[in-house]
């Protein structure tokens, strides 16, 4: 009996371990037109992109805290394909409409006007940006609220600041 209980507990730990160790970001090869197609095929609401750079303390703080939270990982992976984007990167990249850029830096600056980080943009399944958040979120709850803003369709009616104020009122 003791051996069965021990094995059961061990099995539960082994099954749960990959969930706890899951990383927030999906792997990308820099072709966001293909990433968009994958999002459609998987029935996602859109694509979430976390624009960052290596020397950004706010990016590091978010990645080490909020983006490690299991409920955050689960929620965003349920609804979005989730990618990180190095705004100082030198790799070639293709945007959502198939236009190619020589570097990630060029696309971040020219296409999305990202010069400071973090910037979080959620794109719909047509590759159009529908929500943008500049700077770190104050909390895990605010980050989840940003996701809900798009998942629940509020971005069609109002901007995120108004949605956040209304959510804070309750």
C-alpha cells in the first residue's frame, strides 16, 4: 500500500512538472505570416508579441515574475500564440503580411514604432494590431486583464485604459 501511494504521489509530480516548467513563449523562426497561420489552425484568438531588449530591466522583471505564473502561462497559451521579439535583433524577419525585413530591429522601428521596451501587442487573426501596452504591467492581474481585453472582445468597443478603469471599479 505504501509503495502504491508513493508511486502515485511521484507520478502526480512527474505529470505536473512539465506544466510548472512550461515557458511562456512559443518558439518562432521569425516568419510571423506562418505564425499567424498556426494561430488560425490552432483556433487561437490571435498572436501576442512581447517586444523586448536584453538591457531592459522591466522586461527581465516581467519575465522572471508575471510571465512565470502558471495561470498566466495557461491563459495566454489557451488563447494566443505567444512570441518574444528582440527589438535590437539582427536576424531577418517576415511580418504578418509577408513583407520581409533585413533585421528584427528594422521591423520593430519601421513597422511597429517600438523604441523602448517592453511593448506588448496583440494581433488579431488577420495580423492587425488590436491592443498595445507600453511598459511593464503593475501586476499579474493587470497582465491577465490585458489578455481578457482582447479575448472577450472589449477592444472593439473601447481602449484598454477605459476597460481597466471599468474593471477596477468592480
